C-alpha cells in the first residue's frame, strides 16, 4: 500500500487575499483571533474584528454599501467614491463622509449608510462616472449583469446632468481571447491590481493623467501583442463591459446551420460546476445532464465530454512521467493542460520549456481525436467536421488558434466558447434550461472516469495522474487512491508519495500550483535549488479551471464573504465519487481508442496527434512588428 506525507508549503497566495502571504485557513484564524470592536450601523449594534472595513461590517449587519472599485484583498483604493458613508468616530461627535472600503472599524464608531447627504453624494458620483461612460447598455455584453448598471438603477440614475467631451475610445479586439473597450472603463483599477497582485504580471496599468487617463497595456500596444496570458482574470474582475471575451457565438451558429458541416461540441469538466449559476442555481450545483440536453437542442450533431480527453491526457502524461523517472531526465515534469500557464512559461521561464509535458491539453487532444479516429470510425469526412469546445477559460481561444495545433492541415479545435457564451446561446435560443430533462453524452467518445472530472480544480490533474501512475508502478489496482494532500484552494501545495520503483522505494515529490504569481515562486525555488520535485501541476487561474476567466461572474459585493471555488470544486469531487471507475486507465472508450488507433501511450502515432511543442516568446516585440 502507498503511504503519503505532506511537505511544508513554500508560500501560499489564495485568490481571496490577493498578494498576502498566508493561506485561507490562516487568514480566517487571524480574523477570529482579532480583537472585536463594537460599533453602531444605522442604529444597529454590531461587533466585528478590528481589521474589518466598514463595507464588511455593514454586510454583517445586513446592509450593502454600494461600491465599484472595491475587490476584497485585491483592490481597496477608494477611487470610485461610491462607497461613501457618514461616520462619527464616537457617539456625539460630528459626522464626516468617509469611504467605507478604506475605513477600518473602531470601538464606539457610529455609521449611517443611507443619510440624505450620503444618498445625494453617491448619486452625484454615479452621474459623474456615467458622464464619461459609454452607456449603450442594451448592446453591451454585460447588460443585466453589470455592477455599474445595477447601482445606477438602485439610485435612480437614468441620465447624467453633466455633458461634454468624452475620452476617445478605440476598441481593441485583435487578440483571440480578450476584448478591451476603453469607452466602458470606469477607471476602478480592479483589473490592474488583479493582473498585478494575483498573477504577478502587470499587463494592464493606468496611463496619462486627468481627463485623458486610460487603462491598458504599455506603449499603446494591443492585447494581442503583449505579455498577456489571456487567463481572463481581468475580465472576471471588471465590474462593467470594459473587458470581455471575444464572442464567437454567431460563427458557431452559422456552422450549425450549414447542412454541409458536421458540428461536434465538447464540454470541459469545470463548466458543469458553474453553468447552473447563470440560470439561478446555487454555486456548486452540477448541471451535467441539462448541459448536454441544451447543447443537443442548440443543434450540435454530437455532444461529447472533455473528461474523455482528460483520461486520455493522463494515459499519455503518466507514461511520460514514468519514462522521465526511469531515465532521470528533464525533471520535474510540468503539466501542460493550462494554456495560460504554458504561455507564461514561454514568456518568463523559457529554461523550463523542456520540462513541460509534450502532451496537448485535453481540449486539443479531443479535437485531434474527433477529426481522425472518430471520423474514421463513423465514416465522416474530417474536413466537414467543425470542432467546438465549451471551456471555463478565455486562454483556450488563443490555444485553439496556435499554429501548431493542427494535424495534416486540420485544426484540432475550430471554435472555443466560454461558459458565459454558452449561457448566452441558451438564453438567446429560448430554451428553458431548468425544465430540461437530463441527458447523457454521445457514445464512442462519451465514457469518462472520476479522474477525468477532477481535472477542473487545482490538484485534480495531479491526483488523476497519481491514481494511474501508482497502479502502473506497483502493478496493482490500489484501493487507497485518493490523494487529499493535493486538494484545496491553497496557492501552493506539496506532497510526497512513497511508491515502489525499479526494485526500490521512491519518494515521489510533487507540487500543485495555481496562479502565475505562485508559479513564479515555485520555479524560482527550483532554479535556486531550494526545492526538488519530480512532478508539478500548474494552473494559471487561482484554484484552477473552476475559477477560469470564462466562468460566470460573481459580483464583488457577493465575494466579500464568499469564495465560489470550494463549492464548484466539491461539485466535481462529488461527480468523481459517483463514477463507476475513478482511474483514467480504466476508461473503456480510451482502451478501445488505443486498441484500434494509437496502439499504446506515447507511440509514434500518439505523438503525431496528441503531442506538441513550445517556444520562447518575447515579452514586448518591436513596435513596428505589432498590430497597432
């Protein structure tokens, strides 16, 4: 039987605390241990930790203080001036208007969140923002899901009394993943600090001054030509429509309507754990069956699950890991299923490119198999197949369009949609999502194991790989195969797994990393010789795909005390538990695929269709070679 032991964490930067060097459990402990202070909010006595701000305290008391720039732990710069409240430091003192996001609670403080002058001032500030905001709401991608629009409705701001010049706004839609619309930007800074603190990159920044202030890449570059990972965390942070994914709904619908095309769709593991939020389900509700039913009714000819390709990825990756261990070469092995992470490595750590697994991501593997093995088995001309994916990730759009992601002139994936795009397609079609009966994915490529499901959360790829690798190395079907040490939302996790290897016992050292900022910490530690690993899972987004840049928005007001990631992850682990088989090598459809087409993992034919390569990229190319 295997034994496991956890190792000391290097550093942890959880999403909810921005760049603070503490994990979620420690953060909660500190809040619980902090001294309590007593204050009065709108006549109600409230006791809360002394390190809370007034937005948090008011929320505990049952009041929402409006805000636009506030993003707990990430952006607390009081720039929007919408969270103003009346504050008296002590009972009987004069009230002053202060910004609630940057004002800490204090003993004896008296707060009024809805006084006449507060309402008037908040309304005035909303009007001032609106005066320089492109308010064509009906055509905006965030219509009915915009934090600024909601506050304007709440305070009755339908028009602005202030008119005059507005900032020139040229839409940047040149990248495959991210569209930037400066006309919608309210200069809140949430995207700036998310990119800087959470991802450690700083692609976006304020430039110019005063009325000419704008947010974007340096030197007037397009998002297409800079060191953006296309992870979409800036989109997820934006309260308005200034940043959004590049919409491809119309292109996909035209392909579906074309009688000469055979349109096949695949859905990533994390999509099922979040799509329901768009239709009123609680966070963490898996809607797998209804998702499949909706896709069929949208007109896709076949509906498949990327979980199948996740199992296929493990067959290739676990075999690659064992081969590298035997030859003691190019270790640690780094995972390759997160395109944002792969791009980060190409840009910032090219010395580790040979360490990255040559496996394509599950999205690309699935597309390659559909246009080769599947087309051959069912007798469909592969050139007539349109391969569509639904992903929690905006970076998948750029990955699908990488030049090397094709075989024999056929693109692996033709279109990649986000979870949000799928929800818009469903609503536009008039489908009543909640009323749909659950359906199963189609056969041939529809079977998947629990290991494939958990790919969608941080630690899932590692655990799936260990389940298969451990059985291969021991030659046994191990009953103890849940690796809880690599689960959880910490930014960096470490574990050591004791396994037999070539007649002796090996301590397989592994690490699980999420967010680019944490990836930098781990890679720097490896370079310095401070840490040694055999296998490292890296995801560009905090918490993995469950919090990808294409997932449903969770407004900042809800994220004050709510982290959606654990509930979404639980939905995947619950589905893992419900599967008959929970190890990738036991997937019967994958076994049939190797028997009929690839022969064995890492075969010459498997490398042709399922593997790829990476290359070093410039952070900022020469200006004259860029698109803008």
